[in-house]
C-alpha cells in the first residue's frame, strides 16, 4: 500500500497551510450549538463518528473530501491523501490488535464549542470521550477535543481535515 504520510520536512508546511486555511474562516456564520441538521457540518461529524463506532471504514471514507488530512495522537500522527481515512483506520486497527484493544467507542459529549461556517468552508470543535478495553479492562479518555475542518461540495459537507486532542485517560493508556 502506498504511504501518504507527510515527510518530516513537510509537516510544518502542511500544518501551516491548514492553519492559514482555518484562519480564513474567521467572521463567518456561527450556527446554534444544538443544531442537528444532517445538511450542516456537525451532521457530517456525527455520521463520521457513528461510522467509526460501527467499524465502517467505507462510510468514514465517504464522509471525507479528497484528498483528506488526519492529525492524531497515535503514531505516525499524520495521514494525508485520497486514502487518508482508510489508511488511518488500518493503522488504528493494527495498533488495537497489537495492544489488545477492543470495543473502541467515541462519544460526542456536548454541543460544539465552535461551529463556524463561511461559504463552503466550516470549522467545528466538539468535546469528546474515547473508551476502549485493553486486555479486557475498561479505559476512558475524557476531556478530549475533536477539531474538524470541512468543505462543501455540491451541497454536501465533507471532512477536509481532522485533529484529535487527547484528554485525561483513566486506566492504562494504550498510546
């Protein structure tokens, strides 16, 4: 399989570009925190999380723009390209198998802290928790944040990039 990881020399440039793109969102429309319309960015975020919880990598990939970018606390930390969500999920499953993790589950624990739309771009930050079993023992990561940049294509919101910010882990952390 082709590796779409950003070489170390290009990581700063990729993060800088994402930061500049996100900075361009300033001044856009801010949606109400409780909105759950599937035609809104948060609807795509919820669909992606639900697909992850089902282990449905194809539904996860369908939520993504091409190319996509993922920045995660799990090594190797950065995935990019047309198969970014599939490559990330493959790596996450390999790590889960190696570390004997089962029952991985993400929960959106509150309304979005930020949900800003400017034209066909959106920025969403939502509090999350992540739980799993490691060797049969429950581990909970609370106080985490899922930050997502989205783009609208033909009236449909797609994830352009997401980043996971770890919270506090109760139990023995896997990574």
